[in-house]
C-alpha cells in the first residue's frame, strides 16, 4: 500500500487552510463584536485605568486603525510564540500557562478516547450480532440516555457515587496534597488515582455514539451481498464477522472519530471544571470568570491547533485503513 | 409535487415513537408556559431555610440559597425550552439554506460552501462559542440563543446537502425542468417538500444539542447569571458543593429533566425518520 502524494498534499493544504481560518477567526471575532477590546478589557479587569487601556491598545496594535496593520502585528507576535500576558496569572505569559495545563487535558482526552472506542466497539459488535436482544436493547437505551444528558452531569454523578459515597477515588484535583513528598512510584500512583474518574466520565460520555455508529454499520454490512456470498462459501461465522464485517463497519466509525473529536474536547472542558482538574478547561473557566481575554484566545488557539493536528494525522492514516480514498 | 402513498403509511398517520415523543414535549411545553402560573413559589424566592430535604412543602427540597428547587426547575423549563426551540429553529433555517444550495448547484458554489463547512467542522463549536460569548458586551438570553443558533448548523448543512444530491437524481426534478420551472422553483417547490422528514429529524437533533449547549455554556460561567435554566441550576448546585451536602434533590432532577426533554426529541426524530423510510423505501442516504 502506497499513499499517493497528491492525497497527502491535499490533506496538508486543507489542514493549513483550517489553521489560517482559526487564526483569522481568533483575530477577527473580538474585533467584530464591537467596541474597543483594550477599553473593554481595561474596564473589566482589576488593572483598569486609562494607561492600561493605552498600553493594551499598543500591544494589540490598536493605535493604528488599519485592520491589516493590526493583523500583521498579531501574526508577527504569534510567529514569535507570543500569546500575550495572562491577566489573572500576571505576569506569567499565556504560553506558559497553557503549556503547563496542556499535558493534563491531552492525557485524559487521549486515554478516554481510546477507552471509549474499545468499550463502544465491543458493545456495538455484541449488539449488532443479535439485534433486538435484551443486551442490544439495553445498550441502545443507555446510549440514548447518555446522549441526552450534559457531559458534566455524568461527571457529577460519578463523583457522587465513586468519590463521595464509596470513597474509592478523590473528589477532584490531579494530584494529592502530599504529592511532593511521595516516591516516584507514589507520584505515578497519585496521578493515576486522580485521573480515573475524569477519564472514566469522559469515556462514558462519548461511548454512546461509538456504540450506535458501529452497531448500525455492522448490521448494514452483515446484510450486504458479499456477506451472503461468504456464508455460501461456507466461511465460519467468526471469520465472516471479524474478517469481513468489522473491517467494513469500522470505516465510518473512523471518519466519525475526526468529527467527534471536537465534542470530546468540549466535554473535557466542562469535565475538568467538575473535577477541578488543572487542564485547559479549568483555565478557560477561570479565564472567563476573570475576564482574562488573552488566555481565552490562547486557549482557543491551542484547542484548534491540537484538533487540526490530530485530524491531519487521522487523514494520513486513513488510506492504510481504506485504500479507496486514494483513488479520488 | 411528488406524492407516494404506499399502504404502509395509510393505516396510521403517527407511529408510536412520534406519539410518545410528542407527549413528552407537550408536557414540557405545558410546564414552560403554564408552569410559572402554578409554580408553588415565586421565581428566585429565597425566604426558606437552606438545604431542606424534600417534603410536601418543598417537593424537591431547597438549595443553599433557600430557594425551592421544584419551583426553580419549573422556571428553568421556560428558559431551556426557549433556547432549544428558537436556537434550533435558527440553526435549521441556516442548515437548510446552505445544504439545499450546496446540494443543488454543483461546481464552485457547492465546493466553496462545503469547504467552509468542513473548515468550521474541525474547529470545536464550543471553543467558538466561548470566544464569541466572552467578548460579547452582555450575555442575555437573546445572545445565548444567537450564539448557539448561529454556530450549530454545520452537520445539518452536510446532511441536507447529501439528501438534496440524491433527490436531484430523481425523475421529478428532470420533469420539472422540462416543464420549464426555474432553478429556484425546483428547489423550493419540488425538492424542499421531499426533504421535509430529514429536516424534521435534523431539527430534533439540533434542538437537543442547543439545550445541551446552553447547559454547557452556563456551566462554563458564560450566560445570563440572572436567568434560571436547567443548566444554571446544575451549575449553582456544583459551585455550592451540593455533593458534600448530600443534596441529590438539587443535582439529579435538572439532569433528568434535560435527559427526558432530549429523549422526547430523539423519539420524535427517530419516529419521523422511520415513517419516512417506510414511505420512501430504504435507499435514502443519511450522513
């Protein structure tokens, strides 16, 4: 299997276009909404004064009314890795604040995504093999329920049961208070112990769509002509399902992965607030409450860049899974 | 206009799922618009003792501020209902316009529109909402509805587009062209009526998403702090440590209300799609 160069080029160009769109939106939206962002920020923060507003205006390049000039300044700062100074964490640069928070979010999101796929597929396959059975019906019912409640409510319920009532896991935070005194193994243990509930609730919140997608696709695939042929050839049920069925049912599920990523990140943001987990979501929440605009914009950019990067990787893996995409 | 009347559809106008979903939604509509008249206590009334457990006087107890949770839940229904229905409606109008146009006109119109949709699909909508909402000068109910309504149409546009593409292949479009109908007439008078069920199914899912988005935004601290919605009730319960006070009556009912409300829409949507499939055969494309 060889990836065609034209396909790779197209996906990379698309990723770059998305990135540019995200940057332009990040630049333009606050300016379009109206008013003078510097004035607004100055008036809404503790630092508020005419001098602060003037300083901010300079920093944003707002002293020059030309949007093109402002955009040039914005891009220059961005290329230098300068996302401004966080007001709430003054004088720490936004870049550093985000950099410290990113591993927590990335870790939980990645593990939760893998976990929810594994569970979702297992349940989806079992359901699709016997549609209408009690297992299938209850899996469907639970899936619809999960899809109908806010992510953070699932997190709260897990805290109530497993942290508050049963006391198996901590109520929140990412590390224990005595973290610095722990041995290296103890540190890892503490991190894992604290991550279980956030990861579990995130996985649970997104497992429903995986179940539904895989189940419905597998049922459709199992009724295709080539499955009838496989049966006529006398292939075992096991071989039919695992070698023919799942391979084909898997494809839309993989496409769904790219689309669902945004949802998972959105879920992670609220989930971190529930668990006081020190990732990007917690930062965003604090930034909103404290009107820390540079941090909000920086967080948006980090989320956009991560998702665009993961999408690009998924796009480049895709031809190996489905050789047909190379053709068009 | 094309009408297909198969016997499958003749016996019953509404199937069980549609009826059940409709009944749930009617219940919530009643709670939203008549509820405030019959709610036990006035909105934001804080005259009671805090953390009271449920009793006949307070069906769902009181919260940390001494408000009757049951009454707040009823007032919240109105906000959540309005956000869901109006934002869902705005989303649907944009989704249909973009999807129909992109599906009907080939070449560059379609390519350009879908390129924009694909671009925006990758950037998480919640992040966009956060940016927009935090820079808006004030965040009232109207702004919340607009932010959600204007940013949620992407999936829908894709789904309407692929359905339009398949409708365009059908004979009746060709026939309409032969009769001399303009593009606009074919789109609005011929194709649009045939898209109705899929529009209805999408309307249902965007409405559900809007209710969940409102809850999520409230939880993030974006939104009108004075308004009462299921989302703000849950947010207050969380920030006031309802878990530590064992106040399940403050945490569980708003979640169940959201779930039930959304489930009503899901039932209605699935029922509508099933009826559509039974009527038109199973060769429809949904994406």
